[in-house]
C-alpha cells in the first residue's frame, strides 16, 4: 500500500509528464513502489526530475552513473521544472 507522500510524488510525476508532453517534449516516468518516481526527457539520459511530497521538484544529473548523482536545481515549481527541462529541447 502506498503512503500519502508516495501518492503525491506519483501525482507530481504524472503532472510533470503531462506538462512536458503538452509542450511537445517526449518524456517518461520511471520508478517502482520501493523507489522514488522520476521523469526523464527522451535523449537526456543523465538528467532526471524527481517530484517531492511537497509538490516541488528537484532536477538531478546522474553523470552516466546513479552513484555520481548531483543536484542541478532543487525546490522548483511545476512551471519552473518544465521551463528548465524545455531548454534542452532539440539538443538530445
């Protein structure tokens, strides 16, 4: 059974996915019940947007390895996250 915070994160991932697709940006949700949900933009395999239970987002770079993850931006709104990820459109 999912907790309220897990539901909020899943909802945040879906909201981000829909917002990106509406802008014509291909993206997908990744994660499992035991892992945080994250959104990846097609072609940007080393950048991940992670929704939080507080309806905010953090954007991470994995630098080819999840063990080398580092935050690029934290505490972003949905609009700020879409704007940040949109700057990479066409560069993938």
